[in-house]
C-alpha cells in the first residue's frame, strides 16, 4: 500500500495590502506586519517570505510573496502588496 500526500499546505493570516507614506527624509518606508503562518494535514510544513516585516520598502508598489511547503514537497504561494507613497 502506498499513501501519497497530495494536499497542499495552507497559508494562514496573510496580511491585506498595505499602503503607507514614506518616512520623513527617506525615499521609502519601514513597513511592519504580522507574519503569515503555514499549516498542513501532515507535520513539517515550513513557510518562507520574499520580504520580512520591518524591512525598508522603496517608493512604489512591492509584492510580498509567502511560500508554504510541506514534507511531501507540495507548495502553496500567496501574495500581498506594500505601496509606499511619496
């Protein structure tokens, strides 16, 4: 009997899109949010992000992508945007 895990992990708590003004005297802004988490039907799900909370973002719109991967190699991605206005 072979059992395969084909269920993708779930990304929980993905932030909504964020819009902020630039920090005074800087051409960008440090932006904070609560990090998303991953859950799965089997133990061992991990999550990675293209950007981290507290990072400096430039003027304009940046896409932040989270990728959740489980022990079987199934993956899920989800994104939100950070927009910094001058």
